[in-house]
C-alpha cells in the first residue's frame, strides 16, 4: 500500500509549482511561458503525472474509475501540450487593404516565418453593432474566391487554422524592412526578432513613417535608425537598407493552428469527469 | 437602460434577517430563499435591460460572488441542518454584498467591450464563481468546526465541498481557456489572473490529498480563500494583465 505521506507529497506538487508560476507571472508572463514551454519541463511534468497515476491506482482498495480518470487526464493534457508546442505553427499576419496575400506569416516565437496554408486578402474593414456591446471592428477576408467576415469571437476557420482578428492598423504601419547585420541581409516584419552575435536578439519596437525611421531594441538599449543609417551593437554593424510603410489601413490577424489542440481539452475534460464521478461517489462502507 | 438597486437592498435585508433568525429553521429558510430569489431577479432584469449577462464590472462580480456564497450556504444548510455554518456563510455573503453596494457602489449597466460577446463568457464566469462559492462555504464550515468542538465534524462535508469547488472552478478555468483560444489565439498565456486561478485550484487539490483534521482543514481553507480573493480582487486592483475590470 502506498504511504499517505507519499500521496500528500505528490498531491502538493501541483500547488507548489503553480504557486511559483503565479508569483512569477506578476512580474511578466514571459519567464513562466519560457520555463513551462520547454520540452524538459513538459517531459518532467508528464513523468510526474504518470507517477501520480500509478500511485493512485495502487492505493485503491477497490475499483474507482473517477480517481483513475482524474489522474489519467493530466497525462493526456500534458502530452497534448508537448505535441502542440512542437508541431503547431501559429503566429501573426499583417494584411494591408487591397494588397496581395503575403504568402507567409510571422511565427509566435517572433523569429521565424511560416508559409500561409491558403492565400488570404483583406478586402474591407467595417464595424458591427451588437446590443449591449460597443461597436466591434469587422474585416472582410477573401479566401479561395469567397469572402468571409471576421470579428472578435468569430474567426475564419480554414485549412486547420483559425484566423482571428487582432487589431486594425492605420496607414503608415511598418509592413517590412531590410536590415543588414554585418554581411547578412534580413527582410523583417515589425516586432520580428533577429539574432545577432552578441547577446539576445534585436527587434523593432517602433516606427516613424514621416521621418522614415525605425526604432530598434536590443536588451535595454533602444535607438532609431533612418534609411541608410548605420549603428553598432557590440561589434555588430547594422545598416537599415529600406523600409516599407503601408499606404492603406490594414489589420493584424492571429493565425491559430488548432490541429493539435483536441488532446489538451480532452485531457482537461477527463479531469472534470473524474471530479464529477468522485463527487457523487458513495462513501465506502 | 438602468436597473434599480432596490432589489439588491431588499435581498441584503432578507439575508440580514435570516442571519439574525439563524436559530429558527423555518424563517431562516424562507428569508434566505427570498434573498436569493431577489438577487436572481435582479440579475434577470439587469440582463434584459443591458441585453447581456451582468458579470463584467467589479460591482456585478461582487454581487455574483455574494449570490454564490448565499446559494452554497443555503444548500449546505438544507443538507446538514447545522445553523452555525449557515450563519457564517450569511455573514460572509452579507459582507460581500454590502461591500458591492456601498464602497464599490451601484453602477448602471454600460455597453461592454465587444471581445466579451461570446457564449463562453457566461459559462466561464458562472462556473468560476460557483466554484468560489463552494470554497467559501468550505472555509466557513472548517472555521466553525474549529471553534465549536461540540459540532459533529464530518470530514465528508469539506471533502465534498472541495470536490464540488474543484469541479466548478476547473470548468471555469477550462472554458476560459477554450474562450481565449477562440478569441485571442492562445488557450493559456500565464496571465496573472489565469495563473492565480490555477494556483487556487491546485491548492484545493492539495487539500483533498492530505485529508486533514479540524485545525489544518481550517488553516488550509483560509489559504485557499486568500488566494481566491487575490485572484478575484487583488489582480484587478493592481491592474495586472488582460483580465481586469
């Protein structure tokens, strides 16, 4: 029979870990996202869940399906998170009104780009009014020859992706820019990170269409570069070759890869089902 | 269109009367039932006036929280017949409702952020607050039994309350994740509200693993309640993350 102390220790682990995460989240969720998104952490969490499942099954004096489901659910959920983290390709897409589909979008790691599964064009921007709510922006997207209206909570579902409305942009939004990093040329989207030899990656934080300048950030250092200007970060030479600012209004859309999500919610559902069975379980005689 | 707070003031009066008459079962049941009915009626009328369920502002959330506490306390009283835990949940609920009506103040319904226009919104909020109500009732139960050793301490009661709370708050967390996935594109982003709701849930999960006696049960429920208060109110007051109102 598994000791009650061992059960208590394993049972308190989720509270301990989530407590640390909760406190850390107050200072910004990025550190928690990085720690919990790593393969090592997820693999460890899955192993701990399997251990808890084995202990729960061994501790049962008689059949208790609720308890088994309750401990099996997290295994399924965490395995789903691991697979989704490795395989799914989600990110951000900027579309300018009337422009052709870019064919790619910026991954949510803000470093790589990925191919858009289907061409998407922004055909129109309007508003809709629902009783009880403030007016909501609506974009009309053209996909495969058909027009779809997309607004908050009403995404476009296509090719295993959900395309959600993020925010509208004004004319003058920084669409893309060319940056020479030492001898390597990069075509970058706004906010996209680019690795440099010294320290963390570099990314744009702001833009000035009138002055034709782009604000770049590296660690805590921020500086502005005009087209043709040169800057040095450590021993790395940066030259801003060109920048394209959108001539028309546009929209930033979220490309959400949901193909690998079902196991995550299925695992969570198993936990709830297990709790329900435990709640209405008759006490043992 | 404004909804009058008169119904809530009447509900508050009914709950105060129920607490005063806690020793008499019949009047307590009638008055508590009346108070709960008036609060539900207020919610229905405000929904009809604003065309959306009233769960978004701080005032509305506190009113809903008090309703969850009164409702859970009432059910607990019907099942167990113990008047002191009922008195405790009444006092807690009265405090929350009075705080909603007085310092926070009554606010007429206003047009909401369109990102809240989702069927997930109501389910998520109702489930989460129902879970909070169960945790609050567990706190009262454990504390009352700590101070009155003559009462029959049935460990099944706090255990069942904990399981009900875990189920309901868990449903609230999962529906919130599903909503975030379809609305923001991320089912979980370690937002402070999300993280502290998960921590509250996990803390209660620890409780059902350790099977404590009276003293530890009361202490544990106090910790859970404090975590819950920080999740519900602290994050909003400190204006952290997206989940604030």
